[in-house]
């Protein structure tokens, strides 16, 4: 019962956030992305919202057991550094994302504490990402 209430709260928060953001977003990188890392993270979906130089990335786990969010600024050109803003398990991570086109990017995990919680993604190794929607 407790997990059901938690899931309901997360669902309501997610929907509220997702419904509110399109009004302020509208960037060229907006959309649903997937990773190609060879880890369990490849099964998750990543939604990017861009508002000017600010990016918001929300991950929805394929196992439907949770979600998390990161935000950051475009550093220069098509590169951004993002940091955890919401994670229900107390994980803090930071990564860079560099867009090579409107539908392809490279993501590099810079840090993850605790490291075991980052789906086996190694720190410092570039991973390709693709936009499919």
C-alpha cells in the first residue's frame, strides 16, 4: 500500500511537470532519447526539455519503478553539464552531454555517488544517445 501511494505521488508530480514544461520549452533538442551504453540504462527513456540555454532531463525507468531529473546549462556551442536535482534513492550524478546533431549526442558520466546506483555506466566513458521522438 505504501509503495502504491509513493508511485501515485510520483506519477502525479511527473505528469504535472511534463504538462507544465511544454509552455516554457521549445528547444531544438526537446524530445525522447535513449542510450546505447550496453547497460540496463539502455532500457530507460530520457526526456529532454530545452529553454534557451537551460536543459532539463527526466529519466523514466523502463521497470516503472521510479524516475529522476537533472538540470544544467549549455556551456558552449552544443555542450551542457547536468547535475541531479531529483533522485528518490539519494544518488547524485553529474554528466556532460554534447549534441552532434538534432538527433544524436554523446553523454559522459563525470561522477556518480554511490557509483553502484548508476546502472553500470562507467565514469569518463562516452556513450551515444539517440533521439527517437
